[in-house]
């Protein structure tokens, strides 16, 4: 951040970012991380239930 390493107060060693949600809906914690070569193995291939069924609920774009 600002050309310096990210510190613990700002989310180091990992910061998750979600460009589709407002700040209060951002990722707060994670239980695990799984790396995939392709979304074809997940649901119908789009990455998740909502993406597969084109459901985006009450999300507001930023």
C-alpha cells in the first residue's frame, strides 16, 4: 500500500477484495482457499450458484 508492504492493520498477509459489494458487505473472514484451473468444475461452469443461475439479488454496482 503506497509502495510499501501491506501491514497487519490493513489485512496482511492476505487482503480479499470484492468489486461488486459495498464496504459493509465485503469479505470479513475465510475458512479456506481452493485454487482452480477452470470454473468448469464448479456448478455449471460460471463459478457459483448465483452466477450459474444469473441471480444477483439486491446488489448495487459500484
